């Protein structure tokens, strides 16, 4: 099991400073959607240049033009790029095809997918690398989490790795780990803490021993 740090509410210098604090305790650093909107793919490029040994995920949440957008994120240095599960199969196929050419990985974000089990089965057959259940900020504000969705996709996904994101904290991590995802994604659960390094270290310990 691996740990991904999601950076959403920061600019590029703040993002680099945060990663410098916790780099030894994470496997993947995510340039979050709000950062890409504010700073562009330059944020991905600068992060990869500053931390070449970390995998960088570009959370583009692609909805159309899968091949083209994966190509641009790859050129910026992204190792993993996100596509939305609600997008058309042709978009996901285009993203997967381009990622294979560039030796990159595709993560499908299942945010807002209604029949999660059925769609996870379909997406798994398209050859993606990760399928991620996700309660976004708006869902979190309504008290939702994705723990049950993780159990649901684990029943049907045979090829892709599974991931979970959305409001995960040190206190809820043991419950998440019980469902055995391949990747746990944490944003505010680390970035919102006083001692970010200690929190990331503790999370890494739990994730590694799972
Ligand atoms: O993808 C995310 C969200 O949609 C904002 O872009 C976050 O990176 C994801 O939810 C993880 O962050 P936390 O919920 O703060 O753990």
C-alpha cells in the first residue's frame, strides 16, 4: 500500500515547501486540480524538477480530449494523470493509449459516478492503471466518505490498482486500511496539521505495515 499527498490550496512555492517537509514519508505527490487551474502545468514541471525521485500525479480530472491532455501533462513531467470515470469510454481509451506511448499511468477518478460497481467493471476493462473512489470537497461538506465505495469496487476490479481519496485523516486511516486499497490519498489530513512531518510519518507507518 502506498501514500499520496494531495496539494490543493497552495501556490507553487508553498507546494514545494510542503513536499520538502514530508518527502521521505510519501510515495506520490499530487498537484491538485485547484493548483493546476491557478498555476497551470508549470506546477507539475517545477515539482518534478525539484523532487525527481517522487512520482508526480497531475489531477487534471480530464473529461474530454483524453489523448491530447495526457500528452500535455506527460510533457510537463507527470507520471500519473487523472481522468473522470463519468467521461465517455472514448476519452478514457484515448488517455490510456497516449499514456502507454509516453510510459505514464492513468488514474480514473470515480467522483459522482452513480452505479459505482458497474462503471468500475467497465473502466477496469479499458486498461487503466488505478481506479480511485473519491468524496470531493462538496461531498465531504455534506458528510460523505467513500469507504463503502472502496469495498464495492474491490469486489469487481481485477486488473487496476484501487485508490481512495477524500477527507482521510490519521483517525480514519485504520478504517480505510481495513478495506485494503493499493493507494491512500491524503490532502488536508496532512497539510492542515500543525506537525505535517510527524503526521505523514505516522500515516506512512500505518500504510506500510498494512
Ligand atoms: O481531488 C481533490 C479535490 O477534488 C480537490 O481538488 C483532493 O485532492 C482530494 O479530495 C484529497 O484531498 P483531501 O480531501 O483534503 O484529503
